[in-house]
């Protein structure tokens, strides 16, 4: 793994051990209380049950998102909570007990500057924007090759790089290269903006 420090913010020792399985090869920092959050570095996976955790409307999150890539890990994930977390500045939202392989993928995505959301939450956000704005068709496909269009459609449906690679018979590095080109050509910063573009609502 090529990660910088990964901060595990949880008071639950069993959960911390589970998360450590996803951090092989990366330096780890453990934070047990929100009062010690100033020690956190780089990518942070944050247990939603961490003692002293402020609400999503607290101004502290605006400060923290300027120096950290924050992933909120929930024991009981729900789309409403996910929307609130993203609105507060978190760049990832997942189940606290997701598989280590998925957590490794989340680290890759958020450390590279992208947003990690599950399919359900992406669909919810896209639908919310669709209700707020008229669906104006835009021919974004004209700017992309056929392969880039395939990758963009699948990414807009919240498929992971690995899933796209398998579906299209290409490597994950190739998927990443295609996504970088797609983001540049379409003037979008991440997968959520890409999804809005593909669905004609951005």
C-alpha cells in the first residue's frame, strides 16, 4: 500500500483491530476520544460512536476537513446520516464493520482526492438533485471515447474501479487513467459530480 498515515478514531479495541487489517503497509495512528482529535493525520476513519463526537452541524468539521480526509464509519448506516456527513465535509461514508478489503478500497479512493459513497447514497443524492432541478439533457458523451463513456456510465452508477475493470475486461490502473481523463474532459472533480453530469443534472 502507498498510504500516508491512517488515523483510526475509535474507542472500540475490537473495531480498531478489524480496521488495522485493512491498513497493512501503512503507518497507523490511534485516537480514542474526540478530545485527542488534534493528533489525527491524513486519512481518518472515524467511528460514529467515538466518545465526545460533535454533531455534523458543529463548526469543528469545517476546520478539520481543511487538513484531513474524513471517513465516517457508522454502526447503523442510513442515507440521511450519510447525506449529513457529506454535507459536513466528510469525503467517505461506510459501515463500521465493512470488510477490510472494502476499507482498503475506501482509503485508496479518498486519499487520491475522490469521494466514497455507497450505491444507495449516490442514488439518493442524484434523485434529490433531479427533483430540485429540471432534467436538462446535455451531450457530454461527445467529448469522450466509447471506452470512456462506458467507464463514466459505470462510475456514475457507483461501481468501484475493480467492478468496472472486471466488467470491461481491463485493469484497475486503466480504469483510474480513464477516470482521470474523463474528469479533465468534463470539468468535474469527483465521482459525485460525474454522476450528476451523466444523469444530465449538472
